[in-house]
C-alpha cells in the first residue's frame, strides 16, 4: 500500500515547535555515550558518519577506536598507503567508503592546508562527502544551520510530515530536503542537539517496523500516527533486484605464504587483495593444468552483498616454493600468512584463511 499524497502537516510539525521538541527530547532521552559525541573535531565526526553509513553502531564502535589509534588525524590518514587504510577497514564492507576516506583526507591536506572547511556547501564538495554528511559535520562542529537527510532522518520526517511522495524520484527527494530545511531550529546553538536528536529518533524510536510511537516527542503532531499507518512511510518504489553470482578461487600456498592478486580499482572489492578468481570451473581447471597442479575442492563460501548473493568455490593446493606465477596468472604476489593483516582483504576470504588447516600438497 502506498502512502497518501503529500499534504501540509499539522501546525506543530510545520513550525518551530518541532525542532524544540526534538532538542528537548535528545537532551533528556537521546544517546550521549558514543565516543564521537560531545566533541567538535571534524575529523572524528566525519569518520563516525562515514562508518555509520550502512553499518550498525555496535559494529562501528570497535572499528572506530582501532582506526583512530592507527590514523589519529587527517594528516596521518592522508599520508598512509591505501593498502593500510583498506586493511584497517577490512570487515566493515562497502569498501568504496574507505577509498573515499583516503582521497578526502588527501584533499583536505593538499587543498585546504589540513584544515576542514566550516560550511556545508564546501564540505559537500570533498570526495565521498554527500550533502547529509557535510551538514552533520557543519552542524556538530561549526554550529551551522544545515539539514541532514540520511535514511533514518528521511523516515522520521516523512512520517511526521505525512510526506507521501515517492522518494525514488529526485524531484520528490529535493522537496523533502526543502521541508527539512524549514524545520531547522532558529538558534544555531541548538543544531548539535537537534541533528543528534533526529538521528537518535530514527535509530531508537521511529523504527522501520513497529515504531515506538508512544516514546516519540512529536507523536501528537505526527501525520503518519494520526493516520494509523506509520509503516507506510517513507515511500520509495525503486528496489534493487537481487541476483546471484558464482566464481571460483584458485587458492595457492607455498610454505608460510599465499598467492594474492589485487582486485581492479573499480567494481566489487575494488583495490582489495584476493585469491585469483575465475568465472567458471573450466577456466580454473585450465589455469591449474598450465601450472601442473590439481587443486582440491574446499567447502564453498556463501557471501551476501547489497545487490547480489555470491557463491565462491575455493580450489586449494600447496606448491613446493614461492614460484613466479605472474606469467601464468597475471600480476600478484606471495604474501606471508602472518602479514595478511597488513593488507585489505575481503572479510569472507580473511575468515577462510584464518580458519583452515594446513594446505594439501599439489598433485601433478
């Protein structure tokens, strides 16, 4: 069932009372103990915002602390090799975020003297920082009146306003941005609490399914609640069609090392290090015959990504030494097993390499 067409919401939601309620609620009931809260360091706020895209807070907490220990400031991150950044990110997924982090840090250092721009518009022009992330940095760190509109906030505002237009349309999303800007508190000093309050409402109260409306500070003015169907908002008709993919991994080990290849700079797992990958078993068999080996099948690996389910078939063999395989398999290198943590490796491969017993010997 689609939501009702967009229409003006109640006076409370349309006016300044909405912001005041959100601010008061956040200060009393919102989240206050997260490590990136209560500070004005744009580097730390930026890092948390990027990590929290598509990732749960509980997962981000450990990664955030480790990442800051290795890269405590924007200059350190900018100077680091990309492989080290990807290694620190390994397991968080959506690796384009890590590549954009690295590019953004370099841009801040090279073009802004290591100082973060203070306005949302300039921030949004940095690599990987969209309008919503830029607004969060500007609001938390510089007190700028700028609206955020991430997935959680879209849900809060669409329900509160009764915004029933399809957000798959760029035109309709722009319209919601306008409404979001209209709801900002008049006093810039309230921006950190207001911005955090919208995030907290979306994460803890205005849930996708079974929202806790009785705990919401704007429940009496929420159009979706008045209609008795909050789960009908927001409307977004375009959905990703999931597909299946199947590939074969050639898993070659020498004593104490594994042969890895770097993935292309674009596409799935871009820039990460992986076992040589083949589109079908026949291609892997042909490469194996060229090497004079018969690798043994291993349990398949099932991996789910945003838009497809991936089945990977490892075929494993132990070579007598670190032979030069580049001429047969393409560019790659032998990586010591105790140095794998220094490279960006996809999480399912890292788990596979960590959990397996010694390799079987190659058979001619």
